[in-house]
C-alpha cells in the first residue's frame, strides 16, 4: 500500500511537470502567433485552470519530498528528540489546516456541481472541474503531513 501510494504521488508530480511544460509551450506559441497577428484565444483561460491543477498535483508530492520552504533556525538549535517533537507538532498543524481546506473545497465543489455553475469565460466548463482540484490536492497533502508526523514521531522515539 505504501509503495502504491508513493507511486501515485510520483505520477501526480510527473503529470504536474507535463502540465507546466504544456503551459510554457502554449504561452510561447501564443506569443509567437501574436507577432504574426494571430492568437490562440483559449491559452489564457486553459493555462489559468492548468496552473491550479499543477499546484494541487505537486503539493502532496512536494510535501513527501520535504521540498517546501522551511525556516530551520530554531530546529537546528534543538536536540534531535526535541526537533522531532516540534516536527510532529508542525506536521500535525499543517495536516489539520490541509484537512480544513479539503473540507471547504469539497463543499465548494459539491455546491458548484449541484447548482451546475459554469465559468463566464471564452472556454466554457463546469466550475466543479476546477474546484475539485482543491480537495484532491489538499486531501493528499493532509495524508502526507500525517505520514511525515508519524515518521518524525518514530524518529523521536528512537533518539
């Protein structure tokens, strides 16, 4: 199960990277075409939507890799056991915030779906398509921060 979950997070990170590359190519092509008086009208709105998905797909993967910015001035001056305790507390706090955002995002997604809300842009799509990315990304991030908390707790016990 752990291996499958890690593979799933790797896939999410890979899809995120592919979406970034697509956005970069689409925007570059649009800029080139504008030089010739043409334009890809859909690029701005599609890129806007994809950047949300890029962020939400990369969020849990980056958490697993401990790739988020960390101010470690205090942690570096603590004993390994106390540093592990602080890591457990901060990871639990972040997991709680992620769960709160997951809950809110889930409510917003259900609301958009039940009311059949759509965007008002050039590219028409149901708003739940964009909103579902939030509970997906933050839900997986919450799981990841709980996993990191458990790892830190085991590390603190062994020190």
